[in-house]
C-alpha cells in the first residue's frame, strides 16, 4: 500500500489560499459582532430590534453573490472577492477607528460569504480531490486562527497596535494576494447538483457558530477545564491536528459510517447541552468536539463535489450558502440576546441544535457518495501538527502571577466595572483598562462585567489578560453563565474565597457576589466582597432583594470591605439598606463633589460604591478620569481605626 506524502508544496499552496482567506474572515467576524453590540448598540445607541435587523441583514447580503457572479463571471468574481477580503483585513488593522473597523469587517465578512460558493464552483470544475481539499483548507483556516488567537493570549490581532501584530497581518495579506495572483484559470463550465444535493452547504453556518462559541474558544476551554491558558490552547491545537488527520482517511459511505455519524452527533449534542459541565466533562467536550467536527466538515465538502449537472448558474449553491449564513446570524444572535430578552428556549439548547444540523448535513452528504480513497498528501495535517510548537513554547515560558506578603493595613482597594474591556467608542482595549487601574495603584480590585470567552465580545479572556498584565492573581465568580461575572484581583494571598448567587434566580442576566478572606500581612486580614446588582434602572424592587443578601452574608464581620456596581443612586432604598445595616459609604465619608461614576464620558449618576465596616477608616479617594470603560473606577485607602 502506497503511503501518502507528508509534504507536497503544490498541495500546500492550494490549501493556503482558502486557509488564509478563512483566517481573515474569522478575525473580521470577531470585530464585526462586537461592533454590532458595542459600537452600534452602546456608542451609537441603536435599539436591540434595529441591531437585530442590521445583523441578520448583513448576512442576508450573501445572496447577492448570484448577480455578482453573473456580472463578472467566475474567475473575475473570485479574484475580486479574494482581493477585497485582503484589503478589508489590512484596512481594519491599519485604520483603527470604530466606524472604519465596522465598515471593513462588514464588507470583508460579506465578501467571504461570496467566497464560499464561488470557490466551491471553482474547485468543482477542477474535479477529483479539489472539493475535499477545499474542505481541509477551510479547516486549516480555523487552525491558523486559533493558533494566532492563542499566541496573543486571546486578545486578537485586530485590537492590537503593536508592531508585531501589524507585521503578521501585512505578511499574511501579502501571502494571500500572492496566492490569488497565482490562482490558475480553470477551463470548463460551472456545474451544480440538485437542491437536495447542495443542502449540506447550509451546515457551514451552524458549524462556524458552534466552533467559535464552543470548540475553538480558548478562553472558554481555559475557564471550563481549569487548565492554564497555554495548556488549553495546546490541547485544542493538538485535537485540531488529529481531526485534520482523520479527515484524510478513506471515505466509506456505508451503513456503518452513517451509524457512526449518528452516534457521534448524539453524543456531541449531549456534551454541548451541558450548561455547567464539570472539568472532566469539559475536557471531553473540547476533545471530542474538535475531533468529530473536522472530519464531518470534510465529508460535507467531499459530498458537494459530486452529482455533476451542467448549469451555467450557481443559484442553488448560493441559496444554500445564504441560508447557512442566516442560520449563523440567528443562532449567534439568539445565544447572546437571551441574556436580555426571552427567546423561548434556553440558549444552552442552541449549540446542540447546531451539532444536530451538522450531523444531518453529513448524513445527506454521504447519500450516493462513491467510496473515496485517502488523500494522497498529508500536508494539511503536517502543517497542523507543526503549529503545535507555538503553544508548547508559550507553555514552557508561562508563569502565573504570584502574590506578595503584605505589611498589614492600610490597603489600597478599587472597584471597577470594566465593560467587558470595551471603551466608550466601542473598541476592545484592555490595555486602557490596565492603565486606568495603574493610575491608583490598588492592592485589591473588585471587577464587574468580566467576560472570559463570549464570542460576541471577541472571545477574549479578559480576566486572565488583566491578571497577567497587572501581575495580580485572581479569583473568578461567574454569574450569568460560566464565562461572565465578577472577579477579585489581589496582590496579597487569598486564604479563602467563594461565589454566591443573588436573587431572584429567574433573571435573564443572573447576578451574584464574590467574596474572599485576604491576608494583607502583619497578622491583618480583610473580608472582601465584590458584586454587581441588577441593572434595569426602574427595577429597584429587585435590588431590594439583593441588598439584604449582602447584609446577611456580611453578618457584621469586622474589617469588611464591600464594593461594586450597585446600579442605584445613594437615595435609593436598596442603598439605604446597606447604610442601615452599619456599612459606611467611603465617598460619603471623605469624597468631594457628587461622586458621579456613570457614564464615564459624561457622568450623571453615582452607582459605583466602596463600603467598609465601622472598624475601618478610609482616605485618599480617587476616581481616575478615563473612558476605557463606560464606568469610572473608584479607589480608596482602607486602614484600621
């Protein structure tokens, strides 16, 4: 038996063009989706209804590939799309303005929705292994993307202005343009198949959704498995390489293969349905998910390469592709909008629904597919395994921040709602958050709106990034789900900590508080509580359920520091409950002016507080001016009386 070649340069170039193009698209999606939320929604002030229409409408533009194709023809249309995607990716990197970020990422994403059916028509003309190779190139784009995403500790190149980020983007754009210029002119007429035959293409939208939200999400893997980031990162890259290797195996479209697809789909749907997986289950989820999804996608592309039917149009492929992108938009929108409005089902149902859609597409692709031998070259797997060197190097040099021994009270503390890392212009800028914190030099920080892998927020592990940037260990208290909540950063040892839910538990965006006993040195210890109350301004009765829980948990313990975004003014009943219980408002004790903390670009409300028990004194209160978040931070020095 002839073994496949480990490397083939011609094959690598054929893989690299769809891989780099997919890499750019995934990067631009992680700008476009946050731009909908934080730029158009938060900064511009568009309503959720209008944002939903714009978001779905953006992906509905994918159907315009039909007149685009008829106007230019296949070769010119494909070249124009590839060049346009490269220009958009480069422009988005070099011209870092919120409006331009949005425009470049939107245009680039729409052009990528054109690329899929155009390139599929192109490789169908080539015939043979070309459609299946397109599938592996598409998957290699995910491997490239995850490798770069993890190498910068989950903060995308899009949001970085450091020279290295620009160099990488310029180099990859030049490579993609060079490959585009080398794209051979194909001879022959475009072909399609019947509509049933093109339906598996619909599954690419659900695949991108579940892969980006779950399987390739390094921050999510880090949080759920408990692994150090580089280990979770290496784990995903390793399984990606194994998955691409499995995609090279012979295809036997028989009953046994179909039964295996059904079993794998059912098991994976079960794993993705778990809202709060234990570490062992999470490990299995990220291993099995990536291992199964990659061969599944290859089978879909292989199936799309058959059933030749002369047809000068590409309407069927374009319609199936457009439906897939609409499904991506709807699934993503529903998954995250469920934290604000009722969608009728738990959002935890959406990933398994996507998995089932993909499984059904694979079963359809297997119908009438002839048996196919293994791929003649393992170049794609060779590249994927070679990329393992990146997380291995990072892991070898990884050092978690360490605590230091304190000298006892006084201690400097700060509360800061970090707005998921997005500034008032709608751009992800954790460096600005870190610099704002450094202005007041706190020893202990209570953070709110901390996200650790929400795709809608660019999949960054904000807490891990800030912890390393500031050199401060952390504890994380998830509330809305396992990836969003409160956190405590501390230079001093945390002896004990916990996370407690707040009522009512039927809130769409659930709340809680995180507490810690912190050894500040010289025999002194503080009891630290950080929280984030319900945010709807008129829902004071809900916050009046939350304050008593804090008071009860505090239980008059000495040397207590309580802080957070309480979403209520000083004269609100829920704030009065804290005063009546004996907690002292630091700003009321020593602040000057009104202490307005929100919104940071034009403060008109005081909703961020630091409280202390009556056995503590406060001094040196600061509220550093910054638009790194939509809130101003509050810092104070706490000492014993």
